[in-house]
């Protein structure tokens, strides 16, 4: 695979990017450095849009020590194994229930056949 560069004889340049004429700036929303630092230190919004992650009721811990992080990882792995085992147990119980229902239906059919004959 060959790449076209400005040094290739047959290269005639790129088409470029078309820019829109829409202006996204809002006038008179400038803050001084002092105001920015003051708002940041107090935890106030600085006027810019901020995107916070959504963790859906799951606490995301902050670790001061690497050992705490390793222990937390082990705890998560243990929880994952427990949940996986619980899911498998429930699936096996459902399969067994279906098998029992099928056997029961077969027994009922046999009883009907013997009663009819």
C-alpha cells in the first residue's frame, strides 16, 4: 500500500475540510484567572460545560494506596464469580423446571392414552 505525500509526483493536494459559518462563542463570558481559580477552589461551575461520567449508583472509589486498589480488584473478582455462579444456578433451576414440566406432560398424555384404551 502506498501513501500519497506532498513529495509524490502525482500528488495534487487534498480537498480540505469545509468549515461551517456557525459561531459557537458567547460574548461577554470571559473570566479572569483570579475568578477561575476562586470558582475552582470552591467547587463552583466555571461557566464551561462539564461532562461527568454516569456510574449508575455504583460508587467509584479513589485509592490513596496501591494495596487498597489490589484488594478492591480482588473483591470485584470475587463478586463477579459469585454472581456468575448465581446466574448459572438459576439457569440450571429453570432448565430442570422445564424438564420436569415436560415429563409431567408426557405422564398426563400416557394416562389419557391408557384411560381411553
